[in-house]
């Protein structure tokens, strides 16, 4: 998944920014099918859900990768 994100950021020539895939106070979705339609219908782009075939089922994390390669977990 990390390769996918790096490739996407490089092709866009900018960082990738996203909000959580849940409504505030609701549980975090563990699979694509768990994301509320209210969210999926309001976004600009959805990555093909087949990419989650090897998913751990863990909730997503938001990370920051510094210019020096330092990784900081913002939400995990």
C-alpha cells in the first residue's frame, strides 16, 4: 500500500490529504464496505477497493513523512 501512496503522490506532484472515512463519533471502518455511503458519494476519488485484498483489517492511520524520511504517526 505504501508504494501505491508514494506513486500517487509523485504523479500528483503534491502531498495526499484525506479525512477519516467515518462520521465523527462513529466507528472507524475496517473494510471498504464499512464506509458510509454518505462519505463515498461526496469524495472526488475512491481507490479501487480491490487494493484492500491483503488488508489487515486494522483501522487506517494518518502519518506524516518528513523530508528527512522521519515518520510520525498523527493518528493511529
